[in-house]
């Protein structure tokens, strides 16, 4: 049984961590610090997984795909469910099929195409925020963060704005945890909204256009068997669900953390208002400081040793990239937010063959959102009476984050 004093970090005096503990999730950093110091290789008996928390261990583990496999999933409960996953989701694949599918996505999901979306992203932010000027308040999630990422994915895929919000709501519902997670591993629906995307695939096949969905339908490639072909409908649907799920949820959380962290650091916020050239590095520091997706899981394909202990083949390893981003062995004074920090490489977008293909898009969305907010609301304070933290096992952030803004 978890003892819930001091951020639920102890069981009989020993450090305790699990990703389903809502009390820990409110502020996991004290727990993660104890893991790094006291149990750099940690074992959770209740849910039967190991965890690595130091930057160097997480970075090396994420790069070692031959030991730590993604083919059974990259989420703890998904690996434990031991189900067959559909092809096309590169998050849940290993080479050689991962190599083939990632190459296809990298050809159509290029940084250049992401940057070309900036005018549309900026216009949508302006359209969302302008009516709120003078209102005295707005919500970083409901008024912007929950809307803009799905709109951006919709621009890429060619989906009308009128249908994008319904799809986003179904994906969010599929990720949400119910209950406290202490009795059963939660069942998370990773196919929410799939049938709606399927309709668009069928329609776009008959009405090609200049968008990513059309490219996915028409791109020819050589698969892992040496056969030259186009993607199947199932593969395309899985790709699109990946883009929508990963691209929507994590960027929404980044925008929420932007509102919270800068409210808590008003001096640095004022610096950003005065000098917008500081915004890109501020986004990097936000990504380090509050990783929207702080936990990654892998299936262990062979015995491996960490800190003098053997992790046996067949185990599950959880990589705490959010902890690695706060490792004092890597970053001086890591629990301090600093928009001038030389961040270098952080672990928020993963590392190795599964490094996030949408990193350029997430950075663009975070940068544009912050720029447009600061242009209208240089000051704000969080209304904690209405703030609600989201509950999922894979991402961390806010479901609502209302703020009060000066009216004059």
C-alpha cells in the first residue's frame, strides 16, 4: 500500500514510484530526485516494472533499441496487455519495419513543411485570442491549447475545421485515466476517433489534394519484404492516429505549462515581452523543465545490467525522461527555470531511432502560441480555483488552466 505523505514517495521509508499514483503525479520531482539518488535502477513490485531516472541512463537506454524494444508498445499498460499492435505506428515498432515506416513519414513530415504552417497557426491563435482582449481572463487550455494543435494537424491532413474539434475530444477521452490506478492497470483506448479519420481517408482517395493525407495515399516505397507498394488503408489510418494523438496531446500540455511556469516567473515573462528573440530558448527550457510526456516504456529483449543489478529478459523498463531533464548531474540547479539556460540536448522528444518526428512542429506551435499570448496579455496570474490537472499515464499537464489578466 502506498503511503501518501510527502508526495507519496515512501513505503516503509523506501522510495516508491508508480506512474498511476495521482498524488505523485501532482509533483513527481521530489520522488524522481530520490530515485536518482537512492535507487537509480528502481523496481516496482506492484506493477512489475523497472525504472531508470538519471539523464545518462535514460539517454543510453532510449538509444539502445536492440535491448529495449518498442514493438510491444511504449506505454506500460500496453506492454502488459501483450496485444498485437497494428502496423504503421512507429512509436510501437522496431527495425526493420520501423525503419521503413519512419522513412516514409520523414519524407512527408519534413521541418520545411512544418514551418510553412506558421502563418496558419499564427492566424488561428490571433482568431482565438483577439475576442478575449479586455475580458479579464482566459484559459490556456480551453481557449488555446486544446484547439490549436488539432487545428494544425488538421491543416496538414486536409480535414475541415468543423470536424477537427470532435476528433480531438474523442482522442482526449481515450487517453484519460479513471480512478486512482492503484487496483488495476487502466485500460486506455488508443483507437479513439479512428472511424472518423477512416471516412476522410476514403474521401481523400477519391479527391486528392495538396496535403499530407494525399501523400500518404500515393507515396510508393519498398517495404521490409522488398515489395514495392503504397500504404494500405490500415497503415495510413494508424499513421494518422499517431500524428493526431501524439501531436495533439503533448503540444496541448506544453502550452499549459507555458502559462503556469511563466505565471510563477513574472520577471522572466517580462523579459520575453521586451525581447521576443528570447522565446525559442524559453520554449526549449519549458520542454526541459516540464516535459509533457515524461515517461517512456520498453520491453527488455535481453538481460542487461544497471548499477550492479541485472534486469532479466522479458521485463519492462520505464525510462523517466522527465526525471533525466532535472538531473543535477547534467544540469546545474536543474529545478530552477531559466530562459537563458544553455539547454543543449534534453530528453523530452526522446532519443535515438524514436526521436519525435514532430519535434519541429511542437517547437513551432509552442513558440507561436507564446508570442501571440504575450502580444495581447503581457501579464497574468493563474486562477487556481479553476485549474484542473489532467490524468493520464503517458502525458502530464493541465486539463484547464484559467488565468486572470489585467483589463487595462
